[in-house]
């Protein structure tokens, strides 16, 4: 919806449709019991013509009906090139409907490429905070540099979202969120820290038990979204949003619940989770839940410089091998029937990739084939990663052999990792096909020690691995024609507010060579 659209024009255009009666009701002035925008604003899924802007009307966010009594609410949006909003380039009205929890998704599609815009919402005489987002360059444009933030794994109970406050100040073109926006667990008195091997008291707790229903998931997202540091990261930068497992339940894939719940029952839970994810994410209409699923794979083209492909590694994946036991090894990791992203997504990914100077895979689980055994095991992998699916992994890498300057961006592991990606059937001394940067968690795992005793053994077992560090934080990717530079950021504590950020390591990947250089 773009350009100026007044109420009379909107009603006329919808005359005779089911929406017209609802809009007619909106002619009556709206009065809220409290401020209607406590969950902030967000933008996402940018392209060269625009992006999605989001908000949620919730004057009583803790109530299931948000204090609105199940009524649709009229919302006005405004978009300008300046923060003063003195000249609007787009404006209009839309409806926040109760069927979608009074969330609002407006797709802007007539903006200028490679430009910063400001947006806001108005309802019932109240005005939201003003958000900021940037459109992408046109695919053929010459682009000097691109700056991407990477973040995810934000267990609310493990710490404060200080890292998001710092990330909001980094002036990124976009932020890739790799998933685990919420965690499904009920309130906990303590969380386990893999880095210290200890149970650490939680610094804040979830409201309500483990989530199963749509109302459960909505309330969990609401609690998380009320965090002001998270809101600031959304307000300042457009997001490239994906989900991993905890948006539904730990380690789910396809219609398989690891706890053994039957697929038909699990699909009910998954449908509730997918609707809540859509309601709270600034994503395009094609992410609207259909048959209980959401989350399409996407392309983001930054001119001639970068072709970034966001993958979905949950919805189309076959079950984890080895009983999903971390650090184990079994014949199933070479199952020829296994899939991670599925054939349709794989064909889409391969098509056209490599036409830009740099190509990037934005995805959820580690692609490096690392030895991850823990005593007393002698060999083992993480089955909830590409290492548990060697046949589809190597098939994809084989199909991407012609793609130079390939970088993989990943999350999930709750540690920073950096290393080389090559097929499992080639010698470790052979040239790498890609490099991978795994970004640590925002909070999950709570404070870490940095170096862990087992890291020395991990390095020894994996000659293609250059870096691993157990601390919370995010990463920044700066891409130019000459090089890809990754800054691995860490926060000194998430167990109290006001943690300080620093750069733990910087890596440079020269164009034309899949090689990591420590800066």
C-alpha cells in the first residue's frame, strides 16, 4: 500500500467486499485504555522498492485481547525521507485485525532504491515511535560497501538484551536474525552454562508455563517484545528475519517433534507457533501462514556487490540422525534420502547465485563438518547441523563449485566460530570452497568464559577451524569489492544491565580466495 490513501478512497475501493463493514466501523473515533504502541515498531524484508513496516496495537499487552475487545482498529501509517516528517512520500490506512492479534504489516513498494526512510503509525490520536529503514540498491547498481549485523538466540531468562542496544548503534544496512527469537520453556530458576558447566540463576523469568497454544505463543512474544533494547534494534534497522527451532520447540524438523508427539498433534502446535511468528515479525505477505507453515526462503540483492540468500533449514528437513545425540556418530549421517533444505529450495538457491561479486548463505545451523566428540567418545558430530546430513550437504556444495567468494552466515551454536567449508570427500588441505562465520548468542548460555578447556581439542581435530569463543554478543559484516571483513563482537556480561561491548576478533576474507586472515 503506497501513496496517499484517505478513508473515503479506501472505503470506495473496498465497497462490496467483506472489509467494507469493518472499515465503516472505523469511522467512529477510537479510544484506547492506554498507549497503543508499547511493543514498538519494526521494518523488514527490504528490496529496491521498499520494505515491510510493522507494529501491533496493544494498549493492554498482557491481556489476550490486548484491551481491544476483539474489535478491528484503524491505523494510519506515514513514511518520509526525513525524521521531521515534513514531507510524506507515502501514507495511508490499514486495519489491525483481531484474527492476527492486531498486528499490522504494510508493504511499501514505490520508494527510491538505496535510501533511508523514516516511518511511523498513528491510531486513536496516539503516535508510535518513528522507525528507520533503508531500501536496497537496484540489482545492477555499483555499490561501494554493505554492512550487515548478525544476531539471534536470545533466551530471555539467560540475560539482558544489552547486545541489541549496541547493535542498534552500528548503522547497518540490515540485520540478519538467524532465529531462536523466543524460547518455548516455562519459567526457570536457573539456566545451564555450557561454558562454565554450572547452573546459573536466571536474571529474569518467563511469564507462564511452556507454550503450546496460539495465545501462549502470543504472550511469550509480547513479553520479549516489551524489552526496550530489542525494540531499539528493530526501530533503527530493517531485519532479515528467519526462525530456527525454539520458535516452536527444541530441535523440531518438518512435522517431527523430538519428544515423540504424533505428527498430527505436533502440526497443531507448529501452526500456532507459525502464526505467532508471522504476527510479530516484519515479513512480507508470502510469509503468511498457509497449511500451518510459514517462512519462505528469500533473496536480498545489494546491487552488483552482494547476493544474500536466506535459507529455511527446519521446514523441509528430514529427522536428525544418531538419535539427535550431540557428539555421536552413526551411519545415518550418510543417508542418501536425507534432506536439509529440500530439492525445491536447493534448485532455487543454485539458480543465479554467483552473479554478484559476493554470495552469502544466511541460515541457521553450522555448515562446517566439525569433529565435536565429548569424552568418552572418540569421534562425533552435531547431528542438528549440516554435519549430520553429509549427502545433501556435499551435493549442494558440489552444485555451488562455480560460485566464487561464497560466505556462510550461521547461528545456533551460542559461540563465535570462524572456519573453512569444504566437502567431506576432499582432503582437509584442499582449497576451501567457502568460509563460515557462526555468530554467538545474544543471551543464550548466559555469561561465558571466552576460552573453554575443550577448545584446544576442537582446534586439533579440525584444521580448517580458525576461531571459537564462548561469550555473548553479535557480529558485523562489512563487504566491499576487495574483501569481506567480519568483526566478532562480545558483551562483557548479560547478567546485569549495561554490559560493555568490544571486538573479540576481526577476520578478513580477500576477494577471490576462500581464506581467513586474522586482522
